[in-house]
């Protein structure tokens, strides 16, 4: 069995590339080691669709970010039924002596093509962002920034790619790659061998290892950890914009982030670490995040926190690594996709397709390409009339499973039908278990629905894939 | 919009006692909404004995205690019970929306009693750092798994916090052959009933570490261990006192929080620390004609007192409806 392109990794990068390539007459295979897409870096981030500011004007990530932001606003959000909210961002200063730095960010942003940038004073802030603390003196207003649910972004891209003919194999970890010259590659994954002319490496934290397997040990990935803390939905309106301080050398600083599901979030930290699997949070991280957020909004307190997590940015130097590896014809690395990778992904995908074309892959448009994906129904996002209509269509939308986030049995079923295989997968798609009780009430009910839909014994239901089984034994 | 005399949200012991008392006090029309498919609330999963010593002068299990009320409620034609009916919205004018399979319904009530019970405090609320593997459960969820579903969550467990649910689950898990390696409590004494410390831990040889805290949960996919450290009287870690306990399960039993989101939505005053209604008297809220009882009003140790006080709530609602007192 042979494919035109194998993509390693079903994070936002691999998903966006798969969807872009699915516009053309190509046989595409996506290999993912985890139980579901979006279980790597792409599940643990801030969910910001950045405007493009805070990047050097000459950087690749800078212009890919600006273009990714445009694609989101003008095309993808509508086409894929995404809940993108263009809330805008503020970069605040605590000292008017720092105004030249804001001016500089503005100038650099404008050079990249970011529109509508404006320096605003305290009076403007009092009116438009009333909960800012007294230390904040002025800000740069960036209207094109917005927010999105990062995993639902990945799922939408993957579903649409699969609808357009791409093939996805989860629990398929690539363990060896054999380079076969003109014939391309033999890729060993999940105990099978897959062949393709082109290999796109979008393996996130492990992209250095995949590239080395294919004979191009040309870069190294260092994880940079970021801890994030989610606040109760009751604090939804604490901020109207995403609020940033001035950036540091390694990060954009500790932010107050609006999320598209309502809960505000504070974070992330940024510390280089050695272990690519270390997703632990720490007392120190919490203290750092709280201090950073409270400096901008003193009314935020530790008691507001309802959840927390850490993510690892895959860093290789200062910029993305997106290139054809000439000594290994057909190998395209899309690696070191640090922040703003979520935003840039759609533009990265266009760039990757272009690189493939330049290296001989014929891109013939498929007339039957379907760009639209209907938005899945979520009770928590819709008005009562719409809820009524849904329940009229299917009574099971009135059968509430998750009381904190208002998720029905039918939404859980829909999620499983669309590919959820784990409790986390159901949570990411529906928000069931994502609220204040953390699944205290709904976990057993969701497990039973999954059992029914998947035809599995309950002992095989996992939190996030093999090894994370939820219960050890079932008694009569 | 249809109007009912009294709507009670929640069919646990509190809601049932309130409904029966309101009827006895002359309310003709009671609608009792319960999101689950059974009445009884949390009692259904409490299969251990220890209920009713005061109210019935008999030692019953949770379901036995609940059943005595379920019979009375079902036998009363003035109480309409709606199961699988989940109240999603309440306004200060007592307009209530609820979802059930097949419909979103709206009703207005002349009086409302909220008897929605508690949820458990979570690991996240006490900010235990570390990783987020499978095998970390609120103790009440583990209780539901074992007692209702027959699912054994793990083989080696550590219980974090010595609340009653944690103590009862320590025994329950031990009875199911799970090795309960420790109960870790940051305070000097247990939050639970003395009888539970004796009957659930001492009788089963389960070690209880007072003045210790779990400083981290470890494990990538499934819990592998917890880090434990001793604390001083000011709850500060004592350097060098840390140790590790290997386990595959961590049950969190660090207290309950009243579920008052409906009340909050209606605009009533809520104490942000305890999540209880702010009012002059038990069962009252800051909105006239809206009452709260049972665990939604304040966290009770014993169901007997829930029954007693919720009966008072039913009578208060009856009085309010009769237009008698400005309650
Ligand atoms: C804390 C934090 C906050 C962030 N905030 C933002 C933000 O607000 N906005 C923004 O634009 N960006 C943000 N980012 C950056 C963004 O999350 C990343 O750039 C992006 O998710 C990277 O996606 P990816 O697809 O390249 O990597 P991943 O999502 O990790 O995808 C790679 C996939 O490859 C799979 N894989 C690895 N090895 C193998 C193998 N051998 N075989 C098969 N599959 C394999 C992995 O399982 C994974 O699913 C943030 C990052 C962090 C950590
Ligand atoms: C694990 C555990 C062990 C216990 N052990 C003992 C013991 O040994 N002895 C003892 O005396 N007491 C014990 N108790 C205490 C006692 O069980 C409780 O105090 C009592 O059950 C509280 O009753 P309630 O009706 O207020 O709440 P619950 O029993 O929690 O009932 C609340 C009901 O409201 C429903 N509800 C909530 N929200 C909505 C909504 N929006 N719409 C519709 N319905 C809704 C819920 O489904 C539930 O049925 C224990 C409690 C727990 C949790």
C-alpha cells in the first residue's frame, strides 16, 4: 500500500497540512502515536490566535502568524464552524518610561502587516478594561488577536481532511524510517510498514528524532515548559481582552487569557527543561503565574483556580524550522513549531504544500473538495430556541450528563462518533468533565456511554490512551 | 407559562422531606424535579449503615433511609415527581427552566425550594501540583464506581483528606481487596466523625498521617506515587520530612461545597467562601419565596439533621404561600 504523502504527527501542524493537501488529488496518510489527534503540544496551550505582534519583523514565525491570523478570520473560522472570537489584545506597561518599547512593538508589528495597532492611555483602559490594576499606565491595543479552542481547531481540521479522503491512523508511533531513494520512504508504525514518496515531519517535540530516523539529524528540539491555570467560569468577564505585559527574551510573559469556552486562564510560564514528557505543574509555577497576573489585575485570586496544566513548546533556536532537507529528497521538516504555532498552522500548511510542489509533488485540485464542516452542536453555546429545536430533533439532547458545563448524552455520543476514544477526547470535544466538579458527577455516565458506543468492556476505557485505564476490575 | 405553587429542585433526602412537610402544612401542588433517574440523592450510593439513628432510632443504610421517604413521596398525589429533569435556570421572579429527555420546559413557581445538595471539593481546589494521570478521583466518585457500578478503581490507594467520605471509602476499598496504604490529613485531627476513624481505619489497620500533606501526584498515564511531607502547626513543610508512597489510585476527600449555581443565577447573595446562601436564618435566601435546604444550604454530617431542617423549609414555604408571614 503506497501513499503520496505521509504526515507524522496529528497536532495542529500535521492537521493543518493534511487539510491543505486534501484539496488536491493525493493519497495522504497521517500517523499519530497517541490515541487521538491533538494529544501532544496542541492540547496544552493558551488558545490565542495571535495578531503577529511581538515577533521580529524578519522572522518566519512573524509573517506566518500574521497570515495564519488572516486565514482564521477570513476563511477557516467560517468554513470549519470554529468558535473563533476576535476579542483583541492589550500589551500593558507599568511605567510610562516603557512607552518607547510599545512604540517599537507597534512599528515592528506594522512592518509585518498587523493592522489597527493603537497606543491607548489610562482613560481608555478605564473605560474598556475596567479591572486593570492601578499600576498599569498605558497599553498597545491589538484588535486582530482572538481566541479559539485549540483542540477543537485540530479536530475540525482532521475531520475535514478525513472527509476529503485523508487517512488517519492513531496509536501508530513511527519507530523506524527507511530511505529508499527515488521510491521515497518506508515508514514503520504500529507494527506495519507504510510507503510514500514524500514524508512530512510534524512530530512536535519529537521532530528531531523523526528527522534523524530519516537520516537528517540537522536540529535539536528543547522543550520549554509553560504552566497555565484556569479560573472559574464565574470570572468570565474579568477581562474583555487578552492582557499581556511587555515580552521577555523567551516568552510573551504571564498573560490574562480569555478562552473561547468562557473560563479565563492565567499563564504561561516559560522555562527550558530536559524531559519531553514532563507535564507536571509546581508550587513555584503557580506562585509565578499568580504574581504576574495579579500585577495586571489584582482582583484575581488563587481561590478562583479550578484547573491547571502544563504544556511544552517544541523549541529549536529562535524560529520555526520549515524546509526540505535536500540530502534526503522528499523529506520536509515542519519542526520547532513553538508559539505562535497554533495561529501560524494554516499558513505553515500552505507553505509546506508549496515546498512539496517545488520538490516535484503534483498538486492537482480535486473538484469534489468540501471546504465546509458543520459546527457540532453544543448546548452551552446556543440560545434556548436552538436547544428546543435540537431536542425536538433528538430527545437525547435534553438528557443532561454534565451538569456543570451543560452537556447532553447526545453530545457525548456525537463526540464518540466523530472520533473520541478516551475520556479526555470527550472532554476536549464537549467540555463534559471540564467544569468545577471535574467529572465527579458525570464520569461514570460518560464511561457507560463510551462503553455502549465503542462496544468495549469498561476496563478498556482510558483517560488518554493505553496505560491510563480508569478502573482495574469489574465485579458482577 | 404554567404556574405551580411549589417547585422543589432536588429529590435527595432534603427535597423529599421538604415536599412532605409542605404538603402536611397544606400546600396543594408540589412539583419535585430530580435530575437522576431515582429519588434518594447521594444516599443511593451510601450502602454502609449509619443513617437514621436519630430520626428513626434505627441503624439503616443510605438506600434504606431514602426508601422510607420515597414511599411516602410516591404515595402522595399532591406531589408530582419528575425524574431525569435537570433544572438549568432560575430567575428572581421564580421562573424556572428545566431540561429532560425530549424537552426544554419553563414553569413559574409561587415558591421554590432548592435542595440540590453538594459537589465534592477537588484536587484542583487544593492545588496539588504534579502530573494529571488517570486514577485521581474524588472519593464520592470512587464510591459511586464501587457501590453503584461494581467497578474497582485501583489496587493500591492513598486517600487524601480524612473527611467522612474518604474514611468510608478507605474501608470500602479495603473490603474489596484494595490495599489502602495511607490516609493523609494536613490538620491535627480528622474532619470526619470519630466513629468513622475507629470503624473505618483502626479496625482495618489503615495508617492515618495527621499533619502531613500530599505535595505532588506523580505518574504519566496512571498514578504511580504520591509525595508526602510533614507540616508544622503553621501548615509549613518541615524540610527533610518528605517521603514517597507508591500507589495507583489517589482518592480526594477534602470536603463538600454546596451547589448553588441556580440560586446565584437568580441573583441571590452567596458567600463566596462557603458557596452558601447569605440569609438571616437557615433555609432562607436573600430572595423572598426562594428557599434552600439540606446540603445546598449548609454541609451536614448526618442525614437525620437534613431531614429535620428540610421539613422546616417545607413549612416555611407553605407559610409563605399562605401569605401569612413575610418570611
Ligand atoms: C504553554 C503554551 C502556550 C502556547 N500558547 C500558544 C498560543 O496562545 N497561540 C499560539 O499560536 N501558539 C501557542 N503555543 C504554541 C503551540 O501550542 C504549538 O506551536 C503547537 O501546538 C505545535 O503543534 P505541533 O502540531 O507542531 O506539535 P504537536 O501538537 O505536539 O503535534 C505533534 C504530534 O506528533 C506526534 N508524534 C510525535 N512523535 C511521533 C512518532 N514517533 N510517531 C507518530 N506520531 C508522533 C505527537 O504525539 C503529536 O500529536 C503555546 C505552546 C505552549 C506550550
Ligand atoms: C459519601 C457520603 C457519605 C455519607 N455518609 C453519611 C452517614 O453515614 N450518615 C449520615 O447520616 N449521613 C451521611 N452523609 C450525609 C448525607 O447523606 C447528606 O447530608 C444528605 O444526603 C444530603 O441530602 P441532600 O438532599 O441535601 O443532598 P443530596 O443527597 O446530594 O441530593 C441532592 C439531589 O439534588 C439533585 N439535583 C442537584 N442539582 C439539580 C438540578 N439542577 N436539577 C435537578 N436535580 C438536581 C441531585 O441529583 C440529588 O439527587 C453522607 C454523605 C455523603 C456524600
